[in-house]
């Protein structure tokens, strides 16, 4: 319904499918705008020297360099190997409403390092949060894998979630990761770091 605009006060009075779609579109646009601000705030927390330390290119205080950010574009593996990379990518996935993928992947990485006597509890939490059919942060895996993962989680080992984790990794690698590299968030961050280091 192009041409219709609703004041903030009237949002609760919307009715009908078209009105709901319009409202959802407005909310989605707000989320996209908020993404830039969220990312900026995130980076200020993660990279306290982004504005002060980076200007001196030889500074040992620089926590995030243009070189590191360039490395993120070499592979998803290199992006996820970086603490800052994980955070920036997670913010990007939030903007696409798919942050459950990186959260599941990180939960699996943590799970692999778990002591054997704590495996059962962690396996149960991961299954309930990400795998079961009505999970709050349900990951995108097919029925057979969901069932197989459920069986493995009942008698957990350190490899119980490996197949599901690999599937989610491939999904991020083929789908979200290429979009992330073309996103304004990534390109602006890289540009800002390159500009600051050349000063």
C-alpha cells in the first residue's frame, strides 16, 4: 500500500494483512537503521582504541587493525577465528534475523571443550535452545539431521553436534558470509581503519 503512512500513535490501531505487512516493513527498516548504530556501539566496546589508538599506526594499543579486517575476507574460518570478527559478524546476522547460526556454532565450539562430566547438561541445553522442533533459536537443518542430532544428544559425546555444526557452518559460508563481505557495515569498518592507519 504505497503512499500510506501511519503515525507512531496509530500503530496499535492497524488491522488487516496489508496494514500488518506495512507495519512489519517499517519495523524492519528501523532495525536496519539501528544495525549501524548497534555495530558502532559494539565496536566502541570491543575496540576502545578505534578512535584514539588507531591514528598512531605503530601504536601497540590497536586492538583491531585493517590487516585483521582484510583477513576476515579470506575465509569464514578466519573471520570466526577472530574475537572481533565473531562480534561484527554476529551483529550483521542480527540485522538479517539469523544470529542463531553463529550462536549455535559458538555453543558447539564451547561444547567440544567441555569436561566429560558436564557434557550431558550442556548437550541438553544446546538441543533445547537450537535443535528441537520448537526451539526458541531453531537452526535450519533438515528433519533427518534434527532426529539424528536428538539421538546423539541423549547419549552425548564431544562429537554429538558435529554434523549439525558443519551444516550450519556451510549455510553461513554460502549464504550470509558473502553478503557480509559486501555489506556497508564491513566495507565502512575496513575503510575507516584503512583511512586511520594511513594518517
